[in-house]
C-alpha cells in the first residue's frame, strides 16, 4: 500500500536526508487522523474522476488523511519515545472535526486543492500537547505542525490545471462532522520509500 505520497513529497523537499543521516538510520514519523470511510471514499472517488478527466497529478494515489505533525528521528530513539508520546496523547479527549467544502493553497507557484477541515478548541488542545511533547521529549527543531487542517485532493498543480479543477469542484457543497477517537503513527523508511504503520493511539472517550 502506498502511504501518503503527497506528504512524502513535502518532506522530501524540506527534509531530504544527507548520506550521513541515512547511515544513522534517520526515520520520519508522520502522525495523522484518518477520516471515516465515507469521507475517504468520497475523496478517493474525486481523485479518480480528476485523473480520468485531466490525467495524473501529485497525490493522485495517496490515501486521504489529515496530517497533524511530522518529524525526523533516529531509529534507535523510536522505541524509547513512542511509548511516552502514546501515554501523553492517550490522555487527550476525543473530539469532532468537520469537513466543509473545498479551498486551496495558491501562494506558491504550484497550487494545492483540498477539502477544508474545521477544527475546534479540543483539536487545538491536541496541537498544543504535541508542541509540548516536542519541547520536552522529541526535542527537534525540525518538528513540523500542520497549522491549517485539510485533506489534500490534488497538489503541485500548475496554474491552468488548478483553475480547471477549482472551477469544476471548488463550489461543491460537502459537509460532514465526524468524531476523532484515535491517531495513526506512521514511520517512513527512505531506503524502502514507503510508510509503515507502527502505532494507533486511542484518545480518551
């Protein structure tokens, strides 16, 4: 299974490891929220429709998800810090999120079309907890938090393709509230070019 190729492309550009880092077995942990099946199937169907109409694009075959954060870490440290992260995050209360229509990131030369996700105070509490965990446990300057939650549909689009996709789908009305009861932790291994699920963190109900 190809895990989250669009996020991999982001990290590849920002966090491309040196040969020294590869020798040290640096991994990248990606912590995500998996939307319910009905939303995931809707987004995947939308991706398929865009591919059939306009051809393939970055993130065409990635699994729909909401990235919370990601960071590099030595393989040797994962066994030690992951239980600590799990213990802290498992005390966070479950919360609801709402997907509501579509939006885009358009400031860069390559555009991103995504499904908007509306957070709330409990989601902000989760983000604050992760920031504290990085400061106290992970301790890396290369910790990256997603400030605007979203589900990517199509990314790295040129201006013309973005205009077509946004014109066709940008005004679609799709809204659904769902409960978040867990987070998924994925480990990316550069040599294999794939993600491995290594932990499911259940939140407090």
